[in-house]
C-alpha cells in the first residue's frame, strides 16, 4: 500500500484595510474552498464585505526547508474582516495564525486599519509578508517606480517592528476590479506563492493537553447531525470523543470528522476541521469554543500581565473601562494597574505565573516613558526614569467570560470614531489568574497584596519636655487619632518619634521621642514659640498669622505608611 503523502498545514492570516482586496487575493490563491470560503454568507454578498473569518486553502509541493520525503504543504487562508467594528473577530482568529499577509492597496498605502492589523500581527504571529495589491491601477509607464516607492515606504514603516526586512510582493489579485471578466489573469500571484513557500515553517503543534477549538460556522445536515467547523487551538480530538459546548452547557459525542472534504479519524492543534455531533439547533452556536468537558472556566475578574501598545495615544488609567477581548468574547471591563514594589522593579519576573506572596504597588496609570508619574520624575531631575520589567492589571468584567487559562487578552477602545486616524488597540497581555467566584471581592481579592503609599505631613506646635512634643496639621479635627497611635514618624530635624495619642479637641496630638530631642531642635522650637507668644498675647488668629510669617523654618513631621487596597480592615502598615 502506498504511503499517504503527509500534509503539513500552515494557517495564513489575510489582514488589511477594508477594500484592500483581501478576498480577491484569497480567491486568486485558492483552489479549494471550504464551507466558509469567499463570502458565502448572503449578507456578505449583498454588502460586498467579508463579515466573518473566511477559510479556503491551496496545496503545493513541500519546500526543501521542511524536510525530505513526499508530502504537500497546505496553506489555509484565514480571510479576516477589515471592517473596523469586526476587530473582535480578527483577534479571535489571531490565535491560530502562523504567518500573516498584510494586504495594502498600492494606491493608498498604510491606512488606520492596516496599522491595527500590523499591531495584531506583532502580538499574535511570528512572520509576515506584505502584499501590495491593485498594481493594475497604476499606469503601466509609471508602475515600476510607484511600486518601488511604496516598497521603500513600507520598509521604513516596518523598521521598528519585529517584521523588519520581511518580504514585500506586488500583485494584482483581480485586474480590472470586481466587475472584470474572469478571463483576466491575476498578476504576481505565482511569485507570491513562491514567497509564501519560502516563509513556511513547521509550526510548533502540541497534541497533548485539553482539546480546545474555535468554532466559526455551525450548520445541520439532515439525518446526520450538526456540524461545527473551526480551527483547533490546542490538544487533539478523535472519533468517539466527548466534547463540551460550554455556551450551551451540553456535552456531545463526535460522530464523524472532515478536513477539507476528506473524512479523518483524528485532528490536532492547528488543523482546520469539521466535527459532526448529534443534532442540536445550529442557531444556538454561531461561533464560540468547544472543548474537553469541564476544561474551560468562566471568570468574573482576572489578573493579567500586560504591555501597552506603542501606537495607542493617551494614558492607560486605573478605573478606566476598555473593551476586553479574551478567548472569543469581547466584553467591557474596568482596569486597575499595579507594578512590583519599587525595590523589585528590575527583578526578573517568571513568565505566565503570578506570585500572591509578593507585595505590589498600586498605580494610578500604567507606567510608560510618557506616563504622568514619569514626567514628574523627569522634572525632579531623575533623568533616567526607571520602569518596571513587568506590570499587571486587575480586570473586572461587566459580565462573566468563558476562556482557557493563559489566553491572550487585548484591551481596546472600540468606541473611538473609526474615521479618526488613530490606533484603537491599547494593551495586550496574558490571563494569569481567573476569578471564578461571583463574590471574588470578598473571597479572592484580599489575597492580592496591592498597596498604596500614604504620605502625611504636619508641624511641631511646641515642646512639652525633652522626650515629647505636640504636633498639628497632620490630622483633621474629626479624625479618630486613636487608629494612628503607635505609628512611627520622623521630624525634619532627624529625630524618630511615635504617635502617643490626641491632645485636646482640634486634631493636635502628642509625640513621644524615645531617644530625646537634640539640644539644637529644642532651641529652635523654644525660639519659635517665644516669638509666637510675643506676637499674639492670647489672640489665636494673630498667632496663626505670625506662624505663617515666621522666618524660622518650622519643624515638620512626616508620617509614611502603606495601606493594602483590598484589606477589609484598612490597616496601616509601616516597615
């Protein structure tokens, strides 16, 4: 029996601005269309735009770099929608893309959504080919120089990305545009296929672990069952396995499977497959995830590690709301940023784990070169702003989301006007810890040791004796000073003290100085209070005035403490 030629599947994302000709390019490249290919959906045809991830594939001989022996290389093209509001879908498809084609209309160059596609590519994939499409629209005499000019421009754009130096190929996928007769042959497409072959690599595929598949189409076949088509994100599946559809809370048995119209008994990570199970209403599952029973979790909040996307203009502020895309869902979520304690800023951080034993510092915003706190440091003449190696965020979702562990998370501002020339993707990260308990605020958050540094300042009012002074202006009149008793303070003259209790009714307090006041401090304070009493024999208002105009430097009191954000008892902690 002849050996079945092995087929290596590589998923190629076709991304680009709306109307850059992605679908025409996929059509020109493909020989085999799968169920979802080429805008089959009637509403797509009617509107003339791709509403969904389209899939199609073509095969070529295995290029030499992928090993000896017979075999074929199958390129599965994932035609991602370019229309701005469909960004959620693109992010959903990004997790399965090995290689990306960024399609650019050669007459227009980079546009807003092309830049967003580039950002998604940097997050989700290793290799890219730029396709300059619609070269048939350039007058023949000037065509070559126009292509060279745009190629140079694109090389410059990609200089500071991980795709620096990637191949750039010029094509006309559908010469003459959509209305032209089919007899018009595409230009440059066979060259593009050669470039794709040269860029193909053996993607790391792992059949172990839980099965997880992103379903993008669902339909029923009379007398057979319901078919779900999609791409396997992790693990593998065999005939007879049970798979869970978490959205419907049901488990079904796999009756049969096909890969591009060929029956198979097994499929693994990276494969594009149709799985037939016992009948259910396909309308209930337009798209979503199916998995090994009970392997996905539904979370109400999560801790993520994250990085800001450099093209996003504006600060990332704590308490702000973003559109959060996790797994295949996009929901609104509120963020709270935090970083390692300053002493640990430069410490190596273990990837994909979160350490609940450590202390973390609360941040009003994500720290980056252009953030507010960095600006302040610059002004204080710390020319080199130290940024932590890693930062995290607590995400609180407006409604629970179902997702695998360690999945990609993208935060964006999708309500930004799509015509505004600005990147709407704000940050990306990895979900490290999900909170499945609805009451996570009580049960889970107290374990998260994020603190705020509190800094209070007051002044010494007068000396009582060698070992105690009276302070003012540190607390309000109504503050319960009792809770501050025992906390350490420091005087601007260098002595350490301890808050001993309130003094009178106006928020003044007594400080004990265990090692006693220095003689010069005592002299300073005595001189100041003599001046005061001279100035204002018993007239309190005058006394205040005189202390304001007092030339002697007042002795200040500094109180520093930490308070953990999620500590229900609001304890004040000093190291």
